[in-house]
């Protein structure tokens, strides 16, 4: 690989991987899934999945990327050729590239809505704020043109950043965006914990009702663990290729996972205290939590309209730092193979993701009555990617690194103590693959 693409210093990789990880998954999905799936019960299963599936898979993914020093597809190709493996493993690279495009297609629609909300706090008029908010969101969803405008803007900015390159585009953007993101999330969390129902939130998120742990909750928690850590599809593998050789993989992954989990919990402590403090609102409303309930809650708080805008700036920044990582694996491959320049490659991929995203835009309006197994287009793509493609990618990564790479080669690259290294091996070879298979088995039965 061109040495100039390797990020300087240890922090750029940490911030980039944390940027890929922290996104709509933490701020939009985690709180509403926790709300729908019984609070503490969901949080416990989710944390276990992060620890026993997420941690080993993220280490293995970075290992492949840094070993190959190429796009995920070609890094896997290098492993295949160096270790004389079957070409079947290439499926891993392609599955990831495709999953990235599919996720970006809907991610950008939701991120676009969030960006538009920066400018739309509830006005202080005679109107009932809850009714106003529900109507505003429903009007928004019913106007495809407005949604397409914001969707296009978001994909455009994503392609611009990725098109500028690994160091000048992604590296620079991440170094600016991530500190702002951490600052905003802390400020917002303090604001809402002080003004809202902190204690109620604490018991909601950490007081588990074990009767609520159903197989469905376990599958959702696993899907969310993969989604939130951006593992199983090559984003982290692509970034691994830009990681300095002397950086410690094990320690770095611990920091990234810690930051991602911290932001998810801080997002919970930003959203629930203000939702709980408003008796008209419910925490169990699902996807609308962020776009319907939260604006109402902000409306009734001191300086609420300012904090409303700050909150949606935070969501947009988090989404952007993730969306660049969704399109990077495929872009890197196109550039490497010299099929097109990086800029042209990312524009073509952006257009494809944009077109698929129209399906998500139309899911709530002109295609609302078309359903597959009771799900609209958006739900099909979301479930296909985070509950099927990402776990399948994760399973293949475990099997490839766990069984096809000699332990001694792994240990040389992954700086874990002997005990930790043994635990890592057991998780990679048995715990993670068996859990994913069991969960798949249940879902298909
Ligand atoms: N981790 C991101 C989030 O939580 O919003 C979403 C994501 C980014 C998933 C990159 C997968 C990925 F490869």
C-alpha cells in the first residue's frame, strides 16, 4: 500500500473507528430498541453481545485489514493466497461491500431527516406541541421530495469527504468531527440529566426484568451489537489497512468499544430523562422516539429550542462519521483496481446507494401499502443487513481468522497477554460462531 495513506499517530485510527461505530445506531436505534425491548433486559444482553461477539470480531477484522493493507476484498485475497486457502473466502469481501451500500441507502435517508430537524424545533404558539410534532413528522414522511432533498444532501457530503481521500478527506474530517461529537454528547447528557428524570432513567436502563428476555430480544440485541460496532462488513477492516504498524490492536479495540458503549448509554441518558419528564410522552414508541417525542420534550425544557438544534447537530455529525465508513470499503477497492479514480468511484457508488435509498423514502408514502412478510422496503433492507448480512460476515471473519490463520501469526500482531489471548481464541473459534449460528437457527425455525 501507498505509505502516505497510513494515518499518522494512534489517535486518528481510534477516532475513525469510533466515528464509524458511533452513529445513528447509538443515538437513534439504541434508545428506541431499549425502549421497545424492555430497558435493562435488553441492555444486559446487548452488553454481553458486545463483549463476547463484538470484541473478538473487531480485533479479527482489524487484523485482516492491517495484514493485507488493502481494501477488504483484496486484503482477504492476500490472506487466501498467502495461506493457500479456498477462494470461497472472497465472499466475505463482497458481502461487506454490498452490505455497506445497502446500509448507506437507508442510513442517509434517516440522517437526512435528522439534519433537517436542526432547523425545526417546535414553535412557541398556541398549538399543542405533541400534536404539532406528530403532524410535522408525518407531513415530512409524506413528502417524498423533501426527503429526497435531505437524502441527496447527506449522500453528497459523504461522497465529498470520501472522495477527498483517506488522509485529507476521512482523516481530517474525523479529527474535527469526533471531538465536537464527544463534547456535544456530554453537554446534552448533563443538561437532560439535570433538567429531566435521571433516577427513572437509571432504573429503566439498569434494572432488568429478566422475564422480558425473549429469543426476539436476543436476536435484536445481537443485530444491534454488530450494527453499532460497524463489524461484519469491512468498514473496520478497511480502516485497519490505514492503521500504523506499531499501534496495538487489542488496546485500541478496547478503547473503541468503550467509547461506542459510552455514547450509546449517554444518548440513553440524554433522551429518556427528558421523555420521562413529560407525562404525555412514552418511551416505547419505537422509531418515532427521536423525531416525534424528543422535540416535544425539548419544547417544555428551559432553552429547549437551542438544545433541540444542538441535539440534531450531534446526530448529524455522528451519522456522517459513520456513513463515510460505509462507502469506504467499496471505494478503496475501485481505486485499487484502477477501475475509476477515487472520486469517480465514490460518485458512482453514491448514486447507486441514493437510488436504493429511494425505496426507503417511498416506504412511508407512495409504497406504503407494498409489504413483504408484513414489512415495508426499509424494514426489509434494515433486517437483511443488520440481522443477516452483518452477523454472517462476522461468522465468516471468526472462522477465517480463528481456524485458518496460525495462532502464532495472530499473537505476533495482537498484543494480548497470554490469558487474554486464550480467551480471545475461545471466543473467536467457539463462542461467537456458535452464538451466531444458534441465533440464525432460531430465526429461521
Ligand atoms: N455503527 C454505525 C451506527 O451505529 O450508526 C452504523 C454502521 C456504520 C454500521 C458502518 C455498519 C458500518 F459498517
